[in-house]
């Protein structure tokens, strides 16, 4: 059943002489699971095709953006039509307002939104704005939450970083790291005591409203509501980083699902339909400080790029259909229950989580509620399982600390094939 990998191995050897570690983003290198990263040549629907001609059912989906699957016709058409009219103008377009209007209508906490080019830019800009608005410097983030790789946020930041045992990256000045308070996810008492100590200095809490970068870890009942209450009473801002969860768990994001209204929201991934995009937005009185409306500077040569905006618009319009998120969630539920059943059948302790088009599978004794419990899950067993599934043409994230994603084109046939592979992979590693 083992796939041919000679051409991928060859390509990796070449890439390593040209690009640090052979990849342009660390987790792609398979360091957490070992083996040869597959070099891809084509994506179509739920499938990825590699250099050696193998086909995989893809549950990484470019790490979340491809909620319609690869090369969806609406997205391809939108990009193609825009391309022939030019790829960038460096001047405003009506398309940008169309996308902004759609985003604002889906997320009522946002009165205004600014487009950027990545999730990293979105969170970095939201933090600057929060600091500019409050005149305070400290921020709270949660251990295992990833908010991109800006200096203030690259602290105890989950999957990619944690996988490589770089809890703090060299190059982040200690003076900057000292402004970030890192607390355990789902630990409201820790947040309250941090505010009791530093309340007047804290500009904002930034949080993934559903953890997705330590595997998938949902918020405990009352956690997000507690963050809302404590920030309000100390005059700090609450930032929901919905780069992963926005339009992924529900059309109205995690904030719509849990009914908690943040001051600022960051977006990315799905809203770009597979092109490089991010966005941040929120309350009008805060967003009015962003240049040129206000003094907090932030800019971008390719921000609001017409190709990315066209791809994002086509994606969101397709998602704005009755029953889409119920369908996505049913797929996630089926995958997780198959994983749990197979785990039990072959004697492995397993845990699973899902919401909308996002899911988590852990080899762990106890429910995963924070980074510590996620990191205690069995990394070696996950690596065996990952390779057993890869050999059966199912492509999961190459790390035990990543979430999985489904798309609208993972249909019953594809799911049935996946579920058979899950059982067979579990039997093989048992
Ligand atoms: C992916 C991600 C980011 C970073 O986005 P990039 O586009 O990779 O810079 C930030 N926050 C969360 C929650 C993410 O999942």
C-alpha cells in the first residue's frame, strides 16, 4: 500500500539547498511525523496530487482556507475574470467594499474592516490598534494559541513553534516578550488574577475563541463570557482571533456561535478563498483610529488585492447558503466518531472534538482542554497513524497539534473511503 515517494524525496533534497529546511512554512517539512513531505502538483475538489502521481483525500485544505475544496469553479472563475482586467491597481475598487459589506453583515460586532495580506498582519495590526486605543502596553495571550509570527505573539504559540521546541523564538527581544502575559487556555481564574495584578497596564486579551493550533480545543462553558466581563471591567479590549474559525465553524464565526461580542476581530484563511489575505475590524470608535481616518498607522502595497478579494467574495457567497454549516458539521462529526470508535476497537485511548468544518483527534487518556493536555497526547502514536493514513491516501496535518478541516466537496463517497481508511490505519498500527 506504500506510495511511491522518489520524486518528492528528490524535490525535497533540491529545495533544502535553496530554501531554509526546504519549505516556506515550517510544519510542511514533516519534522513532527518524520518521512518525506509530498510535493504537490495539483488540487481538485477534495483531492491533492503529488509529484509521484499519488492522489490523496485532503483534510489540511491549505491549513483551512479551502472550505469549498481545491479549484472550486466559482473561485477559479472569479480569479480568471479579474486577472484579465489586471492583478493590482494600488487604488480602491468597489470589490473591496463588496467584500467588506459581506464580512460586516456576517459579523455584527464589526462596524468597519481593513483588509491586509495575512493572518499575521491582521493580528499584529489589531494589537497595535488596541495599544493605540487604550494607551497601554501589555497584552494577554493563551499558551498554545497561535496568532501568527509577530514578535509580541510568538510566545508559547502552539503547533509549529511548539513542535520544534522553540517556546520563544530567538530574535524576539526579551523587552518585547515581557509585555506579553501567557496564561493557560480555559483558565479564567488565571486571567482574573493577572488583571488583579496588572489591570491598568493591559491593553487587550487576544484569544482563539476555539483553539485550533494545539489541535482543536473548544472553550469551556463561560470562558469566553468571562474574558468579555473582565476586559470590560478593566477597560481593556477583547480581540477574537478568528483567522481560522471565521466562516469555518459558522458563517458568523465562533463569536456568533458562542454569542460573545469582541471589540476587535481578526480574519484570514477562508475569507481569501486560497489567496493570501487577512483582515481586522471591530467597533467604529476603535477602527476610526486607523490611518488615514486616525493616527494608528497601517498600510499595504497589495492590501485589498483584487484577485484575493474576488476569490474571497466568491467563497463567502457560496457559503452563504442554507444548510452549509450543518453539512460541514455532519462531516466533521462522522470523521471524529469513526476515529473514536476505531480507537476504542483497537484499544487506544482517544479524544475528539469538532465544530462546523473543523475537527480534532487526539491519542489521549483525558479530554484536551489546554496546551498542556494537548501536548501530553501521544505524539509517536499520532505519527504512526498519520503515516498509516497517508499510505491509504488520506492526508492529515503532519503534526499531532493541528486541527483537521473538511470542505463542501468531501461528499459521502469520499467520507466513506476515509472512514474505511481510518479503521484500517488504526488496525495497522495496533
Ligand atoms: C493561521 C493563523 C494565523 C496566521 O495567519 P497567516 O495567514 O498564516 O499569517 C493567525 N491566527 C490564527 C488563529 C491562525 O490559525
